[in-house]
C-alpha cells in the first residue's frame, strides 16, 4: 500500500557468477524448524494465457532472511509480489495452488489486499520516495491508517530502525528527493517499517546502490530480521550468500517455445552454494550458466 507500482528495470548486470562464493557459517537459524510464515504449495502464476511460473512449493520461515536467485525472467519478482498480492492489479494475473500466510489462504475471497500489504511491506529495486519531506514520507502510511498518536516518535523509530536517523534528523522537513540513492533506499525501508509490518519483501533492493550503501542495507537486514521475516530477490549471489539463511534457486524451463519459471532447488544457503543437489543449480552458482 505504501508503494506505487514498481518500475522494475530488468537487467542481468549482476548475473556473472563468481567462481567461489563465501557463505555464512551455519547459524542456529539454519535449521528448517522455525515457524512457517508463508507456505506455497504447487503455485502456478499466469499472466493471461502465459504460464509464467509453474509448480512452486516452498516454506518461508519466521525471522529468517530468504533469498531468491535465478536468471532474468524466471519469476522471482512474480513470486515475491504474489506474497503480498501486489500482482492483483496486473491485468491477466492469476494464481493457482496454495499460498498461505500464517496458515491463512492469502487468496481466499474476503481477504483484503490492503490489509495484506499492511502486514507484508515491500521495497523495490529503485528507491521511490514520494516527492514530499523526509518526515511526510514516513508519516504517510501511519496517517492513512489513522495511527496519528505519537507520530513524531513513530517516525523517529522507523528512521532509527532503518539506520538512517542520524543522517536525516536535522533535515526532516526537507525533500526526500535530496537524499542520496542509498539514503533513499533506507528511507523506503523506514517507510515500510513505520506501520510495523510482519514481513518485508525486498525486490533487488541494492541493485542501484554503490557497495557502501549496499553494505549498509545488508547490515540493516541483519538487524531487521530480529523483528521481521525478510524475503530478498537478488541477482548478486554473494549478497544471497552473505545475508540469507535459505536460498531458492529459480530457473527457466524452455519447451515448445514456451519459457516457464520453475523452482529448481531450495535449501539452506550454505548447502545450496556449496553442495547443491541439482546440476542446474551447480552450473548457475559456479558461473557455468548462460
Ligand atoms: N505484468 C506482466 N504482464 C505479463 N507478463 C509478465 C508481467 N510481469 C512479468 N511477466 C512475465 O513473467 C515472467 C517472469 O517475470 P518476472 O518479472 O517475475 O521475472 P524475474 O525473475 O523477476 O526477472 P528479473 O531478474 O529480470 O527481474 C517473464 O516471462 C515476464 O515476461
Ligand atoms: Mg524481477
């Protein structure tokens, strides 16, 4: 609800795979035993007649960072946008299969997509602050939701949570458009967390950022996962390896002239990058793909 439709720039710029990817040591979070937030079972997504993604089954765990990687067009954005009903407004969009959120069917009749997006926030590839002041960017969604009490505190908490408070506290009334790209992206994260969602979906949040801003957004994700469940789409495999407990590798199945996205492998990140079970995953993570 706090975003205009994404203007997603489709690039393959970061697909060139490294030959060696450093992965995190397994942490206590690695075990797939946590609380399930999203449970997808045999999900298919169509745009009109075209089957864009087929047969996706996966579980996403609470307070984990889950990464989605794979070549352009394999359906990463489609799946991540399906998790907060962001595709509803796309004409011809249709989802079949089961997609539950804390055990509730996200696509059941009667589910309010606006409420879904309140709980499941989204940040896009290009920072997209509103042409308003820094303060008003953060206060916008709380005001719409009637959360007007202690608004100053709420704004400060969100900006602190997104690790940008110190940089903006003396210029809250100035335009958000005057911030650097990295600051704008953290502002957009602050805007998402101002209404205290449950989940943050990040679709290539660092692809327009320099390495320093990227590092600060990655640090921020590590902080945020204490309170939030995070799903990140990234073309940067080192980034997936650095931040995510679990990684889903999607690819394209090409047959009869049709290109359909499929989930090839989903596992703990360390396993997916060092001991993948599928040859296609191995080829991709070692750079032999494409
Ligand atoms: N709004 C739409 N209308 C029609 N087809 C779409 C739409 N959005 C995506 N598609 C198609 O669905 C497929 C998956 O696209 P998607 O954007 O999910 O891929 P992706 O993995 O996010 O790619 P990228 O890495 O380039 O961002 C593609 O074939 C794409 O053309
Ligand atoms: Mg995408």
